[in-house]
C-alpha cells in the first residue's frame, strides 16, 4: 500500500480500536480503564497521562463513529460520516520529534484529550485514504461469524478475511471439509 508509516500506524490503531466493539460481532473488549491503558500502551499513544472514566466513554463512542466509516455502503456516505466526525474534532497540526522519532506531524494539540488525539490522527489518516480513492480498502471480514474490520493492504485489493491466520485458515478448512463431504 502506498502509504507512509504514520498512516499505516494510524489505520492499524483504528482497526484495533473498532474491533474492541461488540458492534463487530464479539464481546466488548474495552470495558475498563485497564483495557484502555493497555490499548494506549499497545499503540504507543504519546502524551497520554492517566486515563479516566470520561476518556473511556469518549473513546467507546469514537470507535462507533470510526466503525460507521468502515461500514459505509459507498464512498459518498463514508465522506459524509467522516466529515461529521472531523467537524467535531479539534485539529492542530504540529511538527514534533518526541521520544527519538524522526520529525513527523501530529494532528492533535499538545493538551488534547485521548479522544481528540485519536479522532484527529485517525480522522486525518482516513481522510487521506478517501482522497487517494482507497476507500474500498476499508473492509469487514467475510467469515460468516466474524464482523471484524480490517484495512486491505494487498496490491490487488483481494483480501476478504480480517486475519489470514485465524479467519482465513478457518474458512479454508471449512471449505476443504465441505468438498470432502460430497
Ligand atoms: Zn508522534
Ligand atoms: Zn474475521
């Protein structure tokens, strides 16, 4: 996929966040401050202090807004949904080279809440994806019992399962068994 490291990281963060939601078929895996703290650590989200119950509520609402962008029926709808999210987000571009990283752009203000941080960085990444006409890469898993979202980074946009090691394998084994039965 012709995207830079920051964009790939932001999209991967979005996928992980959305997939914590029960809207994607499983149980809610972002139910407490410990899970939220794990999420912040997993994605090395910078400048975030102690997370609060208010952060948790805001981030849980945000994952639903991102989910609606992933599951939009067409690109114009995705644009409307993303614009709605962006209009509610304070976006402040700022060059930084914190923690030994090379110079890069943050889209959240230095004092941003966790919600504003994620909404700005992921919102801008999704905006660039739409501008590049790559909206189709935002997918939902094709396995019948899985509604996890993923970003198809394959060259020919052919990926249909959220994770080839789990859902991909499962579905191949099921297809193989079905063939053997006839
Ligand atoms: Zn950074
Ligand atoms: Zn899946």
